[in-house]
C-alpha cells in the first residue's frame, strides 16, 4: 500500500500530468511525469488548471503516484490485480524518485500477463528515460510528448 501522502487523487491532477507532463512508453506500461516546477509554471498560466491540487507545486514534497488501468487490460479482477502489482512495484521505488515529482502509471494490455519483475524493469527503464531519479539531472531531451 502506498502512503496517503504519495497517492495522486482527483481527475484534474491526473489530467494535468497526462496532458502536460512528459512520458516514457514501455512494452507493458506508460509513465507520465511532471515536476513541481512544471506544475507551478502551468498554474501561473491558469489555462483551466486552477482546480489542480496546490500540493503538486510544492517542490520539496513526497513524489505522488496515480494509476490508470483501462478495460482493455482485462476484466475487473485482472485490472485490480495489475493495480496491486504496480502499486507494490512503485512503492519500492518511491525513495529513488526525485522529490516533488508526480507520476501517472498507465497499464497497457500486456501488463495483465506480465510478472511483477517485468513491470518493475519497465518502471525502472521509464524513470531512467525521464531522468526522474534523485541523482539524475533535468528532463530528458528524447522523451516523446509533453511540454518543453
């Protein structure tokens, strides 16, 4: 289980991260990410993001994570199993993510039959590509999508 402070809630927050954040696709999942600095910049421009949680713009905060698993992944039982696995995998990596980052992990249909180790390697690869580790520098130049 993720601590309450690390959970992303609210459709406006999910929308901000998935539409304005950067993303890294892997075979079984896509990780959308936005930093606190990027959130502050979008909030300053307003553009309909006035309902976004102000805690997302706090740069010293705990990384926050949300999960999206559509019906394309499987029935309710399968989707909940995927969410539990992803939650467990991400919980073990929260300490390695730069503080103030917000992530949305979107599962793709192959995630339903994937082992937890495979999901973990996809998460690790996506975080490396997004350069969101606590030791990494700024945003990656080769990441597709998102605002620059």
